[in-house]
């Protein structure tokens, strides 16, 4: 069992031992990431390896600090706890305590994080003239195969780097072409860093570009069918990503944690979007789902707090659990006529959502599907609804008008459609309200059609 908040605060304050950085509240005092970074510096006995804001006020910068701290902690060999920077910046006390417990258990002698040393050759960045490019020839191996560990690229000293590693995927031949168009390290709007991988590279390894936190724009020009797990995860300054029209599969956590990402240009070739693929892209404002995507994975766009506009695929059948959870700026959603299933907590916490229209094809609404949608005022449940999870509309505090179809009423009471047994509306009202509309206004009108 983890220690109490008071015990953890005492440990943190004793570890930092600096009157300028004293915490009194775990949830609030950790939000800007500064205390976490100071703690990691003390425990590792080395300065933090990248620049960070000492007094952030912007929520995005706070989250960026927290992401940097978590990224640093993950390099500690004995650190073994899954946490995201958003967990800290949002004040998740349980996650913060578990994170601190994981750090506390590490022997001080084993605390030094693994820092990848610069390798040669390197590509100096900061080109001022558009369309400059440089080709890097990687050394041949006897088998003419090179294991390109793209995950070992680093920008922390304004260079890219690579290494051979037998444990990573083998990819053919030896050429890496990097093109920079008007790129500069100060993130001038419109700047672009174009990475072109050539010579028949057919796939990237897992976490290929993880943590490339000095990239501001990415355009891939390489014929690959899949972006693997964590391909662009935690690229914290990237604002735009353009993909080739050969990509069909967006992998697990592919773009998760790209907190400044505003635009993802998904090609029409995409058919699959896996779990967590764009989770916590907190600057993403709009997204178009290609027409061939039939299923969105769990947590696909959860915690995309700036997302306002979603253009769903016209052939979409299923939306996974927590798919758009906590998209607090999403005010409307148009479900296509092919939609059949919305998963658990699919739109939970979409606090700006004021309208939802269900096509007749929808048969299943998951548990807590629209919980805490506090602007939702009216709902007409779909005609052929077979399943509605508990607390489906819990705490929709402005929901005052609901229409329940007769087919679902009969199904809920186990009454065959051909039967004409009368049903007491008062009993139905109490049962339906307590099961599905708990926390909604007391004067809610539930139109129960029992014909």
C-alpha cells in the first residue's frame, strides 16, 4: 500500500531540501512540473538535461514541464511505473503518489538515468535557407542490413543520431535523407522539418520518433503501411504532421502526448486507428477520420481538451471505450448512419456537448457513455436500441427532456412485442431515472412510449 499524501510531501521536501521549493499540496504544487524536475535533479545528482520553464503560467507549458520530467524518469533503469505528464499537470493525486512511491523505491546508487551519448555522424539543424538537404550514408554491414534505431535520435543538442542495435528491426540498406525547409529552432509559425527515409524502408520500429521534442512540423515521404506503437508519441513541440498516402494503420499510442499538435493530415488510405492513438493531444482542434475507418479504438482521442470539430468516417461502425472522453471543447458530433455501437464512457466529460442525434442503426450505448455532459439538454434514444449501460447519462445536469423508444422499454421489462400488458409509467420512470439518468435534474421529463 502506498504512503499517505502527508508522508510523501515530507519525503519530497526533505529530498529537495530547498526552502524555495516547499510543497504543501500534492495535487496543486506538482501541476507546473517544476517541483518534479527539482526532485529528479536531487535524486539523480545531475542537472536536468533540457530547458524548461521555471515559472510557467500557461497550462500547455505546465504540461510540457511534466512531460519532460516523466520522460526523464523513464530513463532510470529501475523506474517501472506508467504515468503521463497530463496525470501530474491535471493534479491526479493517486497517480502522483504512485509515481513518487516508484521513485522512492529506487536505490540512490541506481538512480542515474540512461542518457544517450552523441554519435557520429550528426546533422546540424537550424537551416535558414529553404530546401537545403543533406544525405547521410550509414556504414555497411557484412549482411548489407542495418538496424536503424530511430528511437535513439535526439535533439537535445540540436543533432540527430542513430546507432546499430541487434534488438531492433532490421531495415534495408544505408541511406537517410533529411530535408529542412525554412526550419529554425525558435518554432517560427510555418516552419517545417521534413524527414525523408529512403531505400525501400518498409517499416519503422516501435517508438521510432518518440520524444523528438525539438521538431515543430513533420512530413513523411516514405512508402510504409503502418505507423507502429508510440511512433510519434511525446513529440511535445510538433504542431503538424503530414502522412504519406500509403499508411493504412495508425498504431497504439502513435501520437499520444503530442501536446502542441494542432493538425494531423490523415490520408484516405487509413483503415485502422488503434487504442490511445491520439490520446492527450491537448492542442488538437479538429480531426477528419478517413472514410475507410470502420472502428475507432479505445481512448482514441481521450483528453484532447481543445478538440472542437470532428468529421467522422461515413462508414464508421464502432467507437471504442473512452474514445472522446474529456474532450471538453467538443460541442457537437454527427454520428454517421452506419454507427452501431458507442463504448463505455465514449463521450464522458464532454462538458460542452449540447446536442447528440442518434441514427437508427445505433443498438448499443456503453456504461457512462455520456456521463458528465453538463450542457446536454435533450436526448432522443435510437429506435432500435438493444443495450444501454448503467449511468449512461449520469450527471448531465441540464438534461431535461428524454425520449425512450417503446422497443427498449419492452426489452428492459422482458415483455414480448406482441403482448399488450399495461406498464405503469411511474414505476418505469423511477427505474429508468435511477439506472441511466442518475444525477440529472429532478424535474427531468422522460417520455416513455409504451405503445
